[in-house]
C-alpha cells in the first residue's frame, strides 16, 4: 500500500463514520433544541429533563437506523478486504 491507498481508505473511513453518526447527532441536536426551548418557555430548569428525552430519541433512531448502519459497515469492510487482497 502506498500513501494514496492509505489516504483513500482514511477518507472512506471518515465518510462511513459521518454516515453512521450523522442521523443520531442530528436527532440529538433537534431534541435538545426542543427541550431547551420548552425549558426556556416554562422556566423549568431541571437537569434530567435535558438528558432523558435525548437519550430516548437517540436510542430510538439507533434502532431504526440499525439495518442501514450494518449494511454500510459490511460494505466498507468488504471493500477494505478487497483492497487488501488485490493490493490496492
């Protein structure tokens, strides 16, 4: 493997990481924004109110996105194995 192959694998790994973590991060951001808006409007400053809805929403999106995540990881692993076998 030369430098270009290492850079290509690294770039692909970064894209896979973004594809896998992006939906969960966006859902966590949206739920956090809604909860903070609710807290600001009602003046409820309970610390656990910020965490529990985010955890539940991220867990739910994780379960919904699990087939996509597995297929993405399988595809990346197969591509990586093919690169290793063919030498480039």
